[in-house]
């Protein structure tokens, strides 16, 4: 029990600051704990497929083998909907949607259908061309479209609203049975029929007026969905989730928040107004930064970004991490560097290095928002009690992470496996420039094939793409090689392909660099 109290005390004493930098196309949000960067979010101001957005999607393809469907929500890549993401109340959703279209819907008196079978088939519920309300569960990542769910819910400050349910759940982090029962009774007294409610941790100790206001705002979102379903005949967005700044404030804002610094007047007013709504007593912590230096520089965020986003992350006393990203998983290697305490045994030194690394690893997972499978190769510990202490330390440090995660005890090889949920693209910051010659691969193209490569691309542009009056830009040495003599290589190529083109010498190019320009002077991407 003493350990739990100590951990709770540590959580209370953490000072959180939010630093927000606004740009033309995105907003950068940095969360600092005791002036140390722990989370970095980049929000596109025109992001149309954020987690929580509700769309009316059109079913484009049924995949019986995967028991899933592809749904068109307007993204270039179709959204993926698995049968399990239809939700147990998909029958009720489809029935209510049909009633809304027919103009006979009344949600308060609506009779819920039975639960869908867990081992059912998606083709039993959906057909190609059907319109279906879906919610973004995972944002588009790389070549994948968004992942969507038909089990729609709306998160507020204190509550989460779940249509087509009458269940009331309370966060497990609220330990007091008396408080849990009080909250259940309050919600039961104000909750309309056919709405389920999940009571969040921050609702502890709140009055019925606060909960009622939050509930009404969430019900209004569902009513907005209903109105959009009635009038929409094609796919499109129905309800938008709050922007990332507001989501962080909604989920994180508590007494430990000291300051929110923002460098944009309009955003400052929006944030202050939002906090005035959800926590009026905290409205004074919002500050509009007016300094000459960029806000990230002034609050030492830029320096931390450059120092903590590389492949190698230095901790202290020579200890460092090597973080590798692969398609299948992430791998983190712990290295002791030159750290040696002659007064300690090798086992004690290894334990101390691992404990320091565990704290930094927990921060790196939050900072980069790394998801999926993460394998951590700690320095080998031979004693079971030390391996247990390391595992407990890592669990303690990861307890601050809001993302769902699972940590397995260390294996006999010193490996600890972590799975962590990620719903947004992983945050990657390029802190090193690629070599212009090898493009970061450590290899250069064989010079003997270089001219053949240029000719092949030139042929593709002139014949396959039917480009005219293009310009080939090359290094001065290559320029001389292609244009020297009466019967130069350039003239031979023009005769061979029946089209003329220019060759331009570029002194700033490296030896094996070349580029094509269109007739308008624009770069041509091949």
C-alpha cells in the first residue's frame, strides 16, 4: 500500500505545461512534465479524418475472406471496417437509420434489437452500395486508409456517451465504492433512454449540474448525426471531433496544470473560451506569448526535440538508447557506454543502467507515440529480484501513459516485450540530413549504369509521357560528357527518339545528381 501511496504522491507533484506553436498549415503541441518534453503532437489545421470524426460512409467492397468491408468516406484510400467493429448493436443502428430516412424515428421510444452474434458474417448485415454511419477509429497511416467503427461513441469532459445501450459503467480508477454508487445514481437519474454512459475518472466528486451539462452536449452531437442522416444521400462528414488541443485539455486538464502558453491570438481566445466552459477556475493559466523568439525556442522545446528524436538517444553518464523502426516492430537497445561505478558489482551497475533506461524508454514511447510491438533489449541481469525490480520500474514509469499498453516480464535473455496502442501516425522528426549522393543508404549508383539510367528516364518522358521541350539538368562534368563533339550523345538521343531537349549545367549538383524540367520550368517527378 505504501508503494501505491508513494506513486500517487509522485503523480500529484508532476507539473504540466502545454506549449502551443501555431503555423499556417499545422499546430504543434508540446506537453512538458517538470520542464521535460514527454509528448509532441502535430495537428494539421485541415485534418479531415481525425479520430472521433463521424462520417456517413458508402460500402464499396465486401471481403468475405477477411470478414470485413471497405468503406468510402472521402479519403483517397478507402476505410477498413472489420465485422467486430460493427458493434453488438449494429442491428439497432441499421434499423434506426432506416426509420430516420423514413421520418418515423423517435430515439427515446426506439426498441433496441438483440446483439449481433460474435461469429457472424459482415455480408449478413451490409451490401455494396449501402450507406452506414461510421466513426474514425484510427487515422490514415502511410499507405493505409482510416480504420472505422460502426460502434459510435462521443467523449466529453466527464462522460462518454454510447447510443443504443442502457449500461452505465464507472472508471476503474475511481476506487471508492460510495463514490461509484453516487455517480451511478446521478447518471441514472438524468440519462435518457437508449443511451449508455461511461463515467470518466475526472467525474469523481463532481456535482450533478456539471455531469448534466456534459451529457446534454454529447446528446446534442448524436442529434446532429440524426439530422445529417436524414438529409444526406451520399457519403460525407456528419460530426467533427474536437481539435487535438481541445482533446488534450479535456483529457489532461487538472490541478497539476500550471500554464498553457500559445503564440496565436485567435487560438488563445479559443482555448481560453473552452477552458472557461470546462473548468472556469483554470482559465487564468492560459497565456498568450508575445516574445521575439519562437515559442518553442523560448521554452526549450526545440532543443529537446533535436536531442530526443534521433536514432541514438543519450541519457546520462554515457548511457544511451538505440531505437530502430521496422515494418514488423520497434526495437530498443540499451547500452551502458562508459558508465562504470567501481564500488558496485557488475550486476549492480547493470541494474542502475537499466532503471535509468526504463524511465527514458517510457518517455520515448509517449514522445514518439510508438505503437504495435516494442522489444527492449536491456543489459542482462542474472538475479531474479533485479529483473523483477526492473519490470516494476518500467510499469511505474508507463503508468503515466494514457495509451493502452501491456508489458511482459523480462525473459532470461533480458528482453522485455511491450504492446502499445496507437491511433495516430507515429511522430517522426528528421534530425539528420541525408547524404545527397547515396540518399542515406551508404551506397552510390554504379557510374557505368548512370548514363543508361538517364537515357531510360528520358525515353519514358519523351515517348511514354509525350513530354515536349524538356530540360535535363546535370553536373558540369556530365554536361560536358553529353554535349561534347559534333555527334554528341545528346544529338544521338534526339535523333533516336525524334524529339529535341536541352541540357543544362548545374554547378551545385553532385556528380550523380540529375533532374528534369518541363516546358514551364517545373520539376518532373519520375
